[in-house]
């Protein structure tokens, strides 16, 4: 399902909830639209790969905040491979 939401505090909260629940959102940047999901949620990343029709062996970029836990696993590509930071 696709839902377009306007820029507001409630829409930000809704986007955060969607990401936390395994959803994928589209977010405009200064030059392109980006697809955003929780990189620690394997099912969400699989959805992202399906949406993009991306080869499972081709890694995706992951952006993280400064203070992440040392044991956090980010799913950047599949076929049984996990990239751990």
C-alpha cells in the first residue's frame, strides 16, 4: 500500500513508526528520493531489495548515527552474508 503524507510532526512520527515496524518509506533529499528502512531488520531490507529489484549480492549503502552498539548487525546484502560493524 502506498500512502502520501505531508510534512508535519505527526507525519514524522508516522514515518518513524512505519520504519520501526519493518516498513520502507520514500524520502526526498536535495537531489533524489531515497528509500529508507531499518537496516537491522532483515525483513525490511528484503522488502527494500524487492522494491528496487536489486540483485541480492549487490550491497546497499547504510547510514548510521554516531553512537551505535558494537554488536549491531546491518543487513547490506544477502545470500547468507551479513556485514557486521
